[in-house]
C-alpha cells in the first residue's frame, strides 16, 4: 500500500515529527518505507528518515507492506499524525 503525504510540520520532518512518526510505525510487523524523490529509506530508522531532509511542503510517499488489516490501521494512524 502506498500513501502520499505533504509535510505539514514547521520544522519539516525533523527530530520531534520524525520521532513521532517512528513511534507510530515501529510496532507494525510488516515493512514500512518512506520515499522522497528517488530516495527510499527504512521508516523505522531515525537516521535514515533524517537523511531525507524533508521540509514543510515537501511530498513523501509511505510504502506499507504487511497484513491488509494492519496496513489499514497504520495508515489511519499516519493520517492522524500528518493531519494533526
């Protein structure tokens, strides 16, 4: 499952927002990747997330691979995170 998000955070996808994102995806049993442009990283790694250097207004794609029900639950949580 792939879902695109626009970074809404004033500080971009930096320390606190990235940490909140990782805390949301860390317990998901499947694989989660984040892609910005041509770069794709492991969504459970703070260091890799930070290398994206995503700023407010940038678009990222979150790629979720796992059980369908779990994917839906994770996407709902991510929707709340990016809308909140």
